[in-house]
C-alpha cells in the first residue's frame, strides 16, 4: 500500500541559497523561486511525472538549485538544473593606481599588475570581489547573469553538473524549459538528466537546449 506521505511528494525540489536576499557576497540578489516555478508549471512536468511514476520517490524528483554567487555552494553541482549568479568584469586600466587590493581579494589568482591591471578570463569565476575593493573603479561589473549548470546527481553513479555557459535570466529560463521538454520526450522511469546527457552526448544535448 502506498504511504500517505508519498501522495504529497512534489515532482521537483528547489533549493535557493540563503544569500538570495541579503548577503555581502551576492552577485545578484532576489529569490528566483517564482520564476522557476512558473516555468515548471507551464512545462507540464508535474502532470507528466505523476502519470509515469507510481509511487513517486525522492530520486524521481527534478532538482533545481540557485546560488547567488560562485563562492562554493555544493548544491548547484549535484542538481539536475542550476543557476549560479556571476558577473563579467570590465577593466579601466587608465584608472588603476597599482594598490594591489584587487590582487589580495581575488581567490582565483585571475588578476595581475604586469603592464597595468590584467584579468585572466579563464581563471575568473565572476564573483566580483575585486570590484568591491577597488578604490579607483578600475575594475567594475560590466554585466551580470547566470552560469547554467546541467545534469548533476548523486546516488550510485554520481555526476557533477557541467556548465553550459553564461546567460541572462530570460535565456536561462528558456534553457530550463527546453531541458524539461527534452527530458520528457526521452523519459523512462529512473532516468535522470545526467544519464540522458551521457546517452545523447554532451555536445548534442547542449546544442539542443542552448539559446
């Protein structure tokens, strides 16, 4: 007999970091729960999964995580779909006084003062810590958005989520919609998004859901 609690189990889980509203490290504040829930509702995911799986258990849920900065929250890396708020950093070398405060603030060693202020984009995670300490505004936030991560999971065969890229919020919500659509098209009981990505191949899957 089905346990009463299983009847009320939601078809997805959504975890938003504690820094979503008030955190000195947040790149983008605000709780995105409403926007994400709207996409999920319009996709028909709840009706679809409830029609496919009986009884519904926690490992069947589609898991979403949101982090307001890149400072190390584990949840985005083990969720099916995740957003990490990040910034693209702009440089105004002519303003740089060479004080070195940005060098001390950068945990990724992405900055150097050789021939003026230099930024290595391959190292930068977009936390914007450097912009908060620069007294001359030689470093500034040029653009904010979200790093989209896909296909993370734990269990017997864990998989860390891979990064699709940097997108605006409307673009990221569109990606979520397409991800759910592909997952429902290919779904079979027990299939997690990470499994589907491995089966399709990361490049093909990414091309399918990318804006």
